[in-house]
C-alpha cells in the first residue's frame, strides 16, 4: 500500500512563505504524476500544482508565480514552495499521486493545514 506523508504546514502571516513536503513510500517515478491539492472550508478540493514523471509542471492560476513544485528523487519526496502567501491560501493541503493503467488509481496523504493570517 502506498503511503504519502505531508509535512510543513502551519500558521504564517500574509506575505510569508512555507514549504510543504510529501514523502512517498515508494519510488515517485512509479507514479504518472504527483499533485498538491487544497481544500478550504466549504469549498471543493482544487488542484494547486502538478509535477509529472517526466518533470513537467502545471499550476493553478491562483498560485502561478508564487508557488513552485519540485521533487527530490533520492528522497522520494515532492515539495511545494509557497511564497507571498495570502489569506485566501488558507486550506488543508493534500498530496496526491496517481497511476494510470487501464484505470486511474489515486493515493492521498492525510493533509496538512496551512493558515495565513492577515
């Protein structure tokens, strides 16, 4: 069973930075991609950033220019560096990894809370 363990969340003032980490229990190249999602209270979970197995990245418009997704292959860890944080970035951030064979299989971490105070 795949485990994804997030860390790095916390309380930060607007304009500050945080780096989230997601450690996978197996080689991250075994996934088609690894994502960061977030879910604010009363809102749907939304994709924040993605890094594919071949290194391509995509970002939500709301975080472009402020967030960077990266990976450390040796540590099987994906990071989300978040800068210039805004109160609207407050949410639980989830790590996701997926594999597509004849169907898509998703794996999720437990989530880490990010709170940005104004």
